[in-house]
């Protein structure tokens, strides 16, 4: 049930109507949203399993994946309640271990088993031994990386004493499965969401209008820019880079940088807007990342909910920057390599994480060497351009289907041909439009949004209807799946 599909629009409208009609009914609205979210997840998993070699029938497989979320949520709720009562250190550590082992076990089986088996077989072959890897025929449950991080943050926070246990079982179930953020985030912290779920949501017309605006603008990013670039140049070039000139490969790299931003920030916009329709606020996930003057700032602006999670639950527990320079660089590398592996069970993602980890270490060395001195405006501009191109270089490894494809694309960049036989002017316009999104002043964006909010409902409806027609005309016959839906 992709966010950019008509089916999602029908589902969202139906859920919104029933949710607000339940204000005067005895049935808790949280119970309805849990049920609706489970239906959303079941349908998406079942639909994905129909074309995959799963060991069970698609409906049974979807129920199994749904059970992973339900059982994990139940375990974590009970662990949290027990942590609220237990004071001895050993017992608290054992309770935390129950939760962490469950979710790491789920990730190990569903996401990393085949990757580990193949890697072990390759290592054995390099040592002169022959090992046949044992593969599991599993379809990755939607959003497994996202909801596992959310749930682990809850038990860790309660274990640390930074968060009281959830009072109501339904609230915790909804925190985990709330459908706007279930599949691809933003990664919601329990301290952000649980207090909202404990309170009774109010229908705020302004909040609803802002939510609709976010949905419309998010879909525009996805459909008009992201999907177009994917189909017009990115997919073709990364599949067979040897068929394209150096300039075409370079433009495909730029196009992918724009595509993944438009796609994922568009998804986050739709998620934030959808949650707002029910009276809930989700955290922002992007802040003009390609205008960052260095990689440290980039990771403060790109996929903010993930980078802040890695900082608080991995980098800082490793020691952060408190134990000297060498330990800092080691911690950065470990954090980013594991962050890369979080994205997918592939050496491409590990290498991508290592590239960012190493570059962050170099950035930290440079910052410590130069101290508090401020560079010139020209220097900051050059640093921004350099940061953007490093990010693009790393995107090649991230996007390529295999490492060999990535190396082939990089070699093709040096082929020396500058013809543009396969690139249309529309591609250049879409790349430019995606980059311009980064330099739109925040106050201008805010003024346009608030102008929409202040308009009468009829005008808002006409604007949204025009946007829906425009998106329908711009959409391709086969919509592209969201990039981060695979994680």
C-alpha cells in the first residue's frame, strides 16, 4: 500500500473518518488505529509476498510478519513494566537483554542470515575450503529496521531511567505500529510519541490543513522529481553504466542524489502529514542536507531520526568523543559501518558506511586542528561543494546493485566522452528543481503553507484537487517503490 497509490488515499480517508467519528463512541480510538495499522501492514506484506518465493502462502506469511511486530511489542511492554518495578542491576540487565535479543534475533534471521551465510562461504573459499551456504527463503518484513530501532529505544530509555514505562498497553502497541511511520519512518522516539498517545487528540483545523499540505508537497517531490529521475536516467545508467558516456554517468549520479532526497524526504512529508490528520506530530527528518558545509552537518540534516538514534544509542555508549582522538575516530567508524549495515545486508552498504565513517573522522581531525577559526565565505562555499560531491561519490556504492557495478560506473566516469545522447532537457530541469528545494527560504515556504491554511475550506479543496490531478498526470504507469521501503 504505497503512499503514492490511490489505495493509500482511500485507506487514509476511511481511517480518518472513522477515527474522528469515534470521539463519541466507547471504542477507544487507539484500538481502532492499532487495528487499521495492522491491516495496513498485513496488506503490504501480503502483496509483496505474492511474487516472492516464501515458504508459506502469502496470507500466512503476512500473518507471521504481523506476529513479529505484535509479539515484540507485547514483550517490550511487559519488559518496560517490569523495569519500572525492579531495582537490582542484574535483573534490570536481564530484562533489557530479553528485548534486545528478540529484536536482534529477528534482524539476524530475516535480514542478515543469507548475507552472513554467503560471506562465510566466500571467506571459507578464500581459505581453500568449500562451504555451501544455507539460505532461508524469506521476504524482508516491511520496515523491520525502523520498528526494531523504535522499540529498542523504548526499553533502553526505561532501563536507563530516562523514561517511565508506558501506562497503557494499547498506547504502546500504537507507538510501534502507527501506520504513517511504520514502514520507513521517521524513527519515532517513545518520549516524543507516548505522551501524545496518552492524551486525547483534538481536531485542529489548522493542523489538518498543514497535514494535507505536507502530503501534497511530499507526493509532488516523490512523483514529479524522484520517480521521473529514476525512470528517465538513474535505473538505466546504474543497471548498465558501460553503455553511457562519462557525462551521462555523472548526471545519473547527480540525479540519484536528487532522487533519493526527493523520494525519502517526500515519504517523510507524507508520513508527517498523515499523522497530523489524526492529531499527532512526527519529528522532522530532513533539513536541506545538500547545503551542508561538512559531513558532520550533513548527518545533522539527512535522515535526522536515524542519525540522532545512532548518536544516542551507539556512538555515545561506545564512548563518543570523550576518550581521546583515536577512540573518537574508532567510534565514528564503528557507528557508520553499522549504520551502513542497517540499510541492507550487502557489502555495498558496509563500504558506504565505512566511506562516511572515515570521512567523518577526517572532518573531526580537521576541526580539531583548526580550532575555532572561521573560514571565509568562499571557503565555506567550496566546502559545501566538496561535501556534496563526496556524498554523491558514496551514493554510487549505495545505489549500485553490486560492488562491480559501482566500480564500473566510477571507471566510466573517467572514460572521457561528453556526449549526451541519452539525456533529455527534462532530466536537467528535474535535477535543478531538486537542488532548488534546498535553497528555498524557510520563511517563504512557511508563508506559502500558512497562506493555504488560512484559505476557506472550499479553496483548500480546489487547490488539493488541482494538485491531485496534476500528480495523476505526472505519475508514470508503474509507480516507483519508495527507496527506503526496502530497509
